C-alpha cells in the first residue's frame, strides 16, 4: 500500500488539528521550586510551572491546577519521593505536569522514546538529567504521556505502560518513520 504526499499531508493536518487543541494541566510539586530558582539556565530554557502542593493529588490537580493549550501530548514526570532512603507510601512521587513540548524544551538530544511521548499514551523511564541537562542528578523517573484534554492528573504511572503498549507504540513509531522515508 502506497501513500501519496497528499495522504501524508491529510494525516499530518488531522493529527495537528487534534493535538493543537489539547489542554493540559501545568504544575509542579513544591520540591522543584528551589531547583528552578537556583538554576537560572533551567528557569530560562523551559516554561516555569506553578509550584504548589495541589500538584501532588489527583483532586488538587483537577480543581486548582492551571490549564495550558498544547501542540503536543500532556505529560507527567513521576520522580520517586524518598526520605531517609525510603519511598513514602502516602506520597510516593513528586510531579512535573504540562505539555510535552514545554516540559522537554531543555533537552539537548532527544531519544526516540521522547518523540513517542509527544504522540501517544505511553510511559517510559528516563534519567532526570536527560530531561533537564542542567540537573546533574541521575535519578530514573517515569514519564507518562496522554492525548486527551486534562488527562495528566494521575498520581501513579499509568497501568497502560505495559510492555505490550510500549511494543505497539514503538511499532507505530517505526511504521511512521518507514512511511516518511519511503
């Protein structure tokens, strides 16, 4: 099956229209405020989110978080929250929420997984220093994307991030790259 240039443009414009009107919650846990304030390069390279405790609960995000218009998927960065070497059971993560293109604006080199995050519902593990090169910490965080309005309110990485979902997403990415090249 062969797609013409017109077919590719139609598909692209359809996807662009859908994604262009996406609304995402935009906030970050208060733990990130000092990081953004201390690092002027980081604060200058990405949109600084609203820092508040409401970002840590699903109901708080849905009731109080600012909403922004996005041209990419909504994302949530889940960083494990440890005190004394133990992950807190009542608050296991701290969060950064927003549009994928804005959250990843500081990335110097983007791996293929991040491109999939812009287009599909998927969760991937990334080093925090890959997302924000100005940060020297190498903690592994979960980054989950979603493609519905106001969908980035979860407080746990999505159960949809199973290996079968990841395999399907990578197959779609491979197929897209194949179609674009040929």
